[in-house]
């Protein structure tokens, strides 16, 4: 998961660079749901989906967010 969080950090950096500080803040807050328990990962996934769907993301952040969500869904479904 270290690679996952590295990509998540890249996403947050891109959002910050694009002036979408509020979206970056929301994602960082959602990251707090991850507590080592499976329920926390699902809560994070739900928030991640909600945040990305309720905000307009430019191409690079959108692609990265979609990929991160896809990876997380796959890992949760194939535990």
C-alpha cells in the first residue's frame, strides 16, 4: 500500500497545484478513515468517491483519482 499512498500524495499535490485546496483538504480528511480495519477502508473509498464526483477535476487529477479508486475497489473485493 506504500505505492498507493505515494500516488495519493501525487494526486493531492496536483490538486494543490491547480488551486483546488478544498478538494485536497477533503481527501486528506477522508484518509483519516483508514485505521487498519476493513470498515475504515470502505469508509475511505465511499468518501473518496463522493469527493471526486462532487468536484470538477482536471484531466491529470481525474485520471489519477479514478485509478486510485479502481485499485482500492479491486483490493477490497479480492481480500
